C-alpha cells in the first residue's frame, strides 16, 4: 500500500509542478492529431481541447447500446506534454419492470505527463481513477511510470511505443475484498493520416501482474476519423478489452465495443 501511495503522490506532484511552471506561457490553439502526437521538428506551446459524444454497441457482460461523453484537454510545449481526460459511459439492459434490469455507469479520469529527453524519447507519469457500477468496482486507482519512444514521426505517420510499471488499487462494493497489485505494461500507438481530412488510429496496451501469471489485461482500439468541417470530426471506432481475472460481478473475460462518435475541437 505504501508503494502505491508513493507512486500516486509522485505522479500528482510532478503533474502539478509542470502545470504551475507553464501556467503563464502563451498558448496557440492547434489540434495536431487524435493521438496528440507532437511534431518533433516544430513542437510549440499549444492547448487543445476536445469534447466527444458517442453511441456504441457492446458485447460481453452487457450486450446493449450505450452512450458516452468524453472530454480531453492537452497542453504541449517543446519539452513536455500534459493530457487530462474525463469520461462518462452509460449502458442499460432489460426493462425497468424486469428483475434482470441492469444499469452500468462507468466513470474515468486520468492525467498524463510526458517529458521529452530527446526529440524521440520521453518519460511518462500517469495517475488515473475509475468507477464501474455494474462490475461492483467502487474505485480503481492506478499510478504508472514508464518510458516512451517515437519510432516514426512524420506528417502522415506517427508510431510510438511505451514500456513501464504500474501500481493498482481496486476497491469493491459490499463485502468483496480490495485488490492491490503491481504490473508491468507495454503499449503502442499508431496514427496514419492518409488524406488531409481522413485518418486511421490504432492503440494497444498489455499489462501483466508481476505476482500472478494468470492476471493480465489487454486492450486494443481502432478508429477511422473524417473531418466534417473546421473543428468538427466524425469517427467509426472499435474497442477490445480482455481481463484474465475479471471482477466477481463480471462473467466474461472479453468485452468489445463498436461505435460512432462526433467530436468538437477548441
């Protein structure tokens, strides 16, 4: 528990320090890409905010249509990038008059800081919180520290990878015991802008519990995005989630989401 708190406090403290250091910096509003990759040769002070609404079809524990609202705000400078993300996802199944009626409200917040060591390599700190009412997850706290590298960074293609360490604390409702564990993780992010108004993105992340070989999670997401008009875009997206040791209230290890979203950039 002490190690988890230490990493969480370190992540939050470093994030606040970077925020204060750049609070008075002149900001130029410009949205670079859905992955928020920073152009290596022309990094500058930027503040980008995106609000996204989406509707999707889920398969897994809840095979119903859901609605989601997400906010993303990213601040970039020549030597670092900060991103703040918050989301609300709502799903229901069955009739309100049916005993099998079930609602799922999933909340998520995370704050990530990337500090560039060179034009291609960077260190990262991330703190996050989540809650899922359907799975009985009252609170999910995690703190992540790691290294990242841009393998390719061009106008049309961005490919980068990350490796690191994560500490997680899961708090459940009722009498279910809390779960605290540490894991190693790796991830990759790809952006392909094949026309000035259309792009394809892919993200994958895998984590492995350092003490339990059967406890691993894998996530992958892909999106095809089109610019509808200046400051507005639409996308078709797919998300895959695997949990080797799901919470007690979740019956299936695999959940998928196929959806459509509209986004407005500021």
